[in-house]
């Protein structure tokens, strides 16, 4: 058995993130000592490591929430796991596409530099100041805003 700091060190996870995962039901509530300290076991290490690995793969908390019951009941059929991963691969592909568009826009903007040195004639600043122009149209970031909106609060 280990305390929260030891679990954090063992899984390279911030203590506040561990508490957050407990609050949102991703991590099972630990037993408590008579002094009310949380005491974690190997099952917590495995589950938290699983969650962290999913997060490193940029999976949302909702995606992880659907996967966890399969971790808990390995005898279940895994068609839904395949569907979740296929959907996530689609999100990643969409984000790669969006990032390529962003790179193109940044390169176009960078090409506006005249290298003449003063900010008043800076083509990059002028391009950035053109809100809504063709230089920097908004990218579709629906995946980031919808699927991963909870990321900041959990990591």
C-alpha cells in the first residue's frame, strides 16, 4: 500500500491530477487509514498508468471512461474498443490536416517579412493585424474544443 505522493511518483502523475481523476470517477476511491490518509494499491497503479497512457495518446476523458470497463472486465468482447480507437484515429487525422493548414498559413505569413528591421514595416505584424483575412482563416478545431475540452483541468 502507498500514499498519494508515492502513487504520484510511481506513475509520474501530479497529485492534483490523481485527486481529479478520483473526483470524476476514473480512478477508484482508495481505502483510507484511521488518520484518513488515502492508501493506494497495485490496482490503482495499473489503472492510473492505463489512464496516463491513454492521455499520452491524446484520448479524451470520455473516451477513457468508455474504455475502463473493458480493463475491468477483460472477458468482454472488444468491438466497442475498436470503434473508439477508429474514431480517435479519425480525430488525430483531422488534427494533422488542421496542423498542416496552420503550417501553410504560418509559412505564408513568414514569407511576408521584408527583413528591413523596423516594426512599422513588418509584413508579419501587418498580416497578423488583418483579422479575418485570407492569411489566417480560422481552422476547424472542433476536435480540440469538443473532445478534449477537459484536458486543461486534468493534466
